[in-house]
């Protein structure tokens, strides 16, 4: 039986973290969807049980995808550049509205060489983080292509999109203001939520990932609620009392873990 | 929170606290290498690529991998096929594995320990029509080479990598290796999340302390997450019911043959059937370890072919899986042969069949069945047969059938082994015979007659309703390699326990008083002896508590402080030999 250590204290979410810019965000509600809050309150296990979401991070070579994740997951910043081979992976655990929730963070390689295998890693993502370098305008221009590739493997209607500018510490406030205008425009076009961060100073990194986790969690619970409601209509579950004995041992275990 | 494990930064460390930091260390705790085997028109099968490129395989090993990675008969395996093979590593190979991993290995159940002399190959073979190629066919295998018998786990992993590789080539393998090189080591008892090509595989590595027959991994994730995360209920077990279904009237006989280490050959139409069946046979006596050689898939090109098929000696204690019809002739003198036909449709109720006389197996197209003149010691368990047959009629899920069969074998094996365990435990010397000042006493030798006497009162009849000649079965078993292997490991455990008890006894003595009563030479001798014992305890991982070792180390240090200064210096520096 797998015993998980308790979730870190600073990974507990009770209120919905707010967006970064109202002009380019996924929604502007200031709290979680009421259906989600009440479902979590009731702790309807099965509906709101332990869940996982997959998040992929894409973007040009050396825009700082790995650094951003390392800042958040390990709270470190390494100035040396090490290219990602294929994909890096991190698992981050949260507790949102009292429900355990894991984010799988798949940090893909920006190198051209690995583009051919990327689709393998893109599959089944609930959120896509498209990253660009605030100090490099061409990396912003390439974000649309990255998004297009990532969306090929996923259902565009159900996946949450984020556009993140990194390396905010490298540019002056005036340069930033200009860049932000362009970025917000791009974000609106792709219907993504815009953020800017600095992995060096840590500015906005935690806030950003909390927002990602919360919105992904919310969307995932809503989708599940919708599904169970649909299933309730017309479907009958039949249990044959003879067959049950066969599963007795596994059933027992299941009950234990859901308590 | 670390990348993959559940227990924070500890995951990146070995039990002793060293960081596993060198590149490929993590990879090599799971795999030796990944090979791509293709077909060259001029050379035949060749290893086209190998990852990591610095991995070492001798030419002989490469040749073995080449032949074993392809089906060796015209069985037509069109499409994708998965199977497993096992081959002997070349002699003189240095252990390429990180030494810390042997520590990891120590808590594994016997049947999951790293194979010291063999490699496993987990194959994904693709054969499809391709008009653009000269031969008209695309034929390639991706093979994971490992020392670990995690059959089910590697089956899942290679299935995840290979189809992607065949589509997208090298970067895919590079990425897969990089994924694997980030996995935490397979430490027994840990639940691990292992990312591979966009999927997270959740597994629990069993320990020798697990209760046999219990599944330790409970999947708490929702089914909807299946495309991003899979939880494997077992890393090593094969589906016994599926594998035994072509011969399930004979499971009792087969269990005895495996238990006794009898030479056994499985002739099957495809490598996947042959390997599955062999692995099921080897696994059916679990938690006993099958100690003889076994080859889930064996070809006529194998370097042991001559050695194993010679007619000048009696057939060796081996279980083979073969597909080449040539073997029907080469091995027709073998005492026990299982012949498996093409897969029947699911739901088909097999008819009761008799064990066939060996004489009839001469031609290539002999009928499926078990060919043997062996007469089982125990009576057939009709109940399990009926239960399984009923299951087939009622279309009971194969997982449930498998669980029933697995439990049956487990109970049978345990009923058989418990009297032996009990007797062997009685060979332990009495606790009072252990003295701090004498070397630990030896366990008493195993006496067949003494053991047989215990069967009258505390034999298998206590736990099994099966009747038959249990005594005869034990007599035969005591001569078998499986008994030898089992007894050796029990004896080693006992010796270690005795060493540990003696250490504890030493630890509870006031050594300082002893030193004060003895000469300097004797004290120095004691210090050196104690140092040796401490080093031995650590090297052999004796079952002693850390506190005992620390206390004893403390005693050693105190004695040294009591000695004159010049001696003190030397003794502090002296490392135990």
C-alpha cells in the first residue's frame, strides 16, 4: 500500500489564486466554481477523489522552461545552461480545497532534433504552458507554432492554455511594457492566460504554478461532475453476488484507501 | 519535493546516503542497455544500435541477442510481437552495476534478485509488409537488456517505447534513455512513479518481507487518468491462467515437475507463447525460487545449444521454451514435453485430456498436450479444475481466474514448504549456546531421516487436503537443485543470524572490565577482532540493529582510549582487514 507523506504546507490551496492580467486570462471569477467547492466540501469520493493532471511545457530552445520548473519545484536557480534531452519530468503534489491533487509537469526539449518525438509526450495534457523569453522577441513569435504542434495531440476545447514570458529580470521596465503589449495580444489570439515571471528572482513563479494547478483542478473536477451526472441517467449497475467473492480481497483494500 | 519519488529528496540518495549522481548510474540500476536488432541482407540479424553507446556487450553476447530477438521459425508473427528471453552472460565480465545496488538487492525476495549470471531480454518485434524495402518486409526488434526479472514491468515499458521508436527513430531512444536515467533506483518496498515517453508508470517494488500472495499496490487514481498514468499491480507476475489454459488439466503434474527441477521443454508456435509459458512454470512454485537454468525462448543458435541437447548425457535440469520445429527431433529424448498449439478462442472449454505417452511425439505436427511418462506423487486436485472450468463457462474475467490459480499454487507450495521451514528452524542452536567469547555455534546438519519423522505429526496434511505420496515427493525434492538452492540460502540466513546474536552478546558485555583483567597484547587482539567483526557485519548486512553496531563501536573506542598513546594512534588508524 502506498503511503504518501503529507502534502507540503506551502502547497495547500484554499482560495482561488488570481490571474495576472485581467485582459488576458482564462476567467476572472474570484473564487472556485460553486459546483467544485460544494463537491469538494462533501468529499464525494469517486467524484472528487485523488486525481492527477498532465501539464506540458513547450517553447523555444533556452527560453528557460527547465529553470522555471526547477525554481518552483526545488526552489533553486542554476545559471549554467543544460539542454534538456527529450523531456524532463517533475511531479508536484498539492492539496486543493482539501483534496489531494498531483501535477505531472512534462518539460519538453526545445531543440529541433527532438521535435519529432514531442507528440509522444504531448498526449493527454490538460494544460499547455507555452513559454517565451521576454528578452527575445522571436521566441514570442514562435509560440504560435509551438501551440499548434502541442494541440495536434490534444482536444483544443478541453485543454487550458498559458502563455508565459520568462527572464523578466533581464529587461528594463520600459522594454517590458512594450513586450507585454505584444504578448497580451498573442495570448488573446490563442485564448491563453498571460503571465510573466523571473526564475532568477522567483518573481511570480509560485503564483503562476498555483494558478495553473488551481485552474486545472477546477476544470478536471467540473469535467468529472458532468460525466457522473450523464452516467446517472439510464445506466444501471449490476452486481452478481457470486462474482463478488472473487474480488473480496481487492475490494477490502479499496475501501481502506478511500476512507 | 523531488522529481519522481514520493519521499522527497531522499529519493536521490542511496540507503547509505550517497548521492547517485553520475550520469547513467540510475539507468544502469534498471537496464544494462537497449538494443535495436535489424536484418541485414548480407549479414543476417545484427545489432544496429545500442544505447547507451558505452554499454559493453561481448561479441558472443551480441550474437545471442541477435538470434534471440527474432522469431526463429516461419511462424509468421506478422504485426507486433512481445516476448522475453534469458541468456548467459560471458564469463569474466566484471559486474557493471553500481555497488550500492547490491544493497538494494538484499531486501528483494529471492525470486526477484538480480540474476548474477544471466541477462534478460525484453523484446518488442515488428514485422510488417513494406514494399519500399528490398525484402518486402520491415523486420526489427527493440530489446531491453536487464538483470532484473521484472517481466511485467519491462513488458509495459518496451511497449511504450518501441512503437514510437519504429516511427520516429533515434531521438526517441535518446529521450527514453534520458527518462530512465532519471528514475530512482528500484529499492524494495518503495512505490515509484516512473515517467516514460509521456506516460507515468506507477509500480511498487516488492520486498522479501511482503506476505506472499498479497498485492501491495493499490491504485487510487481515477480511471480517466489511464492515458497519462498506469499503475501495475505487479512488476513480475505473468497471467498464470492464460499461460496454463492450454494444459490446465495437468497443472498438478506440471507443478511437481517444476518443483523437482525436472528437464522440461515447451514447444510453442511463437516466442511469446513459449516465453510466457516458461515464465509461468518458473513462477508457479513461488515463493520458492526456481534454481536451475530456464530459457523462456531458446534457439538452435544459442551458445548452450550443444551442451543442453547432447544425447550422451541425461537431459539437464532446465526449462526451455522453443518454437523451431527442429527441436521436436533434437529433444525427442527429453522426459517431459509440453506442446502448445495455436491459441484457441476465448471461452472455449478445454476437454479432459490424458497425458500422452512420449513415444507418440515423433513428428513435427504432433498434437498439443503434455507428453511425459512421469507419474505424479500427489493426487490431482479436481476441485481447482472444476472451479476454473466453471469460471470459463460463466465467462469469469481472466484476472479473477488468474487470482484463483495463483492462490492455488501458493497454497500448495506453502503446504509443501512449511514442514521444511519448521524443521530447518529447529536446526538453530539454542540461544544459551551463544557466548560473547566463542565463535558462533554452527547450525545442526540437515538429516533427511529426522525431517521425515517430523512429517508424521506436522506434515503438509495440516494445511492441504490433497492426498497422495507426499513422502515420496519430499524424498525426490531433497535431491533436486531447488532444495539445494533453498537450503543454501536458509543456511546462510541462519549463519548470519548467529553472527548477529554473537555480536549482540559481545555488545552486552562490559569489555572494559575484561580489558583491565587482561594483558595489553590480549587487548590489542580484542580490538582488532572487534574491528573485523564490525566490518564483516556491515559488509554482509548482518541482521543487527544500528544501535548494537554503534554501541560496539563505542566499546572499541573506549578500549583504545585505555591503551598507551603510541598504541592508540596505530589502532585508530588500523583498518580492519
